[in-house]
């Protein structure tokens, strides 16, 4: 009797499999989304954290054809992606906001 191979579970193998079956990328999302959300929540707050996570995974999904990279061969779906996504999600702060006017220290 022929055994059926178990689906891959490490990020590199799942990402490679997702090239033929994009739905497989959901495994990467399920594995990392909670940690990334927690990181984003602490950095940008609840209202923006979901957008940060979504942006990070959209970027990772689109980049998966470029090759698997990152520690352990996994795609860089890590907290390191969240600051970039967070900057895109947050409204820009006006230049000089939060600073004392020049010449005044207090």
C-alpha cells in the first residue's frame, strides 16, 4: 500500500507549495499572524494593528515568488515587516509636531 505524504509544515515548504496552490499560504498566516498582531498592537494600537498585519501578509504573499528567505528558510513574515507597514498605515505627523519651537527649550 502506498502512503500519502503529509503536507509540509515548515514555512519554506509551505511557501513553495503555495506557488502551485495559493490557498496553502494560509498556513503561514495562521502560524505567524497572532505574533505579528501582538507586535503591531504594541507599536501602533488596536485600530491600525489589523491593517499592519494585512499589509505585511499581502507583501509576503506577493514576494513569495522571489524566493524563500529569512531565518530557517522561512519568508520574512516577522515583526520586522510591521514597522514598515505601520508607517504606511499611520497618518503622517506634520513636520515639527511634538517639538519645541527653535530657540526655546521649555
